C-alpha cells in the first residue's frame, strides 16, 4: 500500500542541498519512490513524499538518508507516515521535474 510521509525539522536550505547532492535521489531514484516536494519556513524544512510502501520508505531512510545525516551531524527530522488514500499528479508537474 502506498504511504504519504511528511518530514519536518531544523534543516537549512544548505543542509537540504548537501543531502540532495550526496544522496542523489534525483539521479539515482530510490525503488518505490513516487513523489517528493520540499519547502521551508521560519521553523525549517517540510517535505512531503509518496512511496509505494512503508518498506520502500524505510529502506531509503535507513540505507541512504541516515548515513548522510550522521556524516554531517544533521538533526533527523520528525516523520509522520499515513496510508495514502489518493495520489494525483497533474500535467503541470512536468515543469518542476528535475
């Protein structure tokens, strides 16, 4: 079953860009990854992901994210995971694809 994961934490844009570069999820797609969007406010980062399954999400986090967070001593974000009820991607999404 697909899951919706919401990550929130004290990461800066610089921290996020370090993760993007080293984890390379845009060039080396994680099995089961469906959708990713990130934004920032005064409290830090907010990420919304959709994954094919909880197992795919867990594998990505443990095998690819945690090592880079640890290497750079970045604080792990809070994560909430919910069963996905509905997932849509509209044609305009193409202009945001990397």
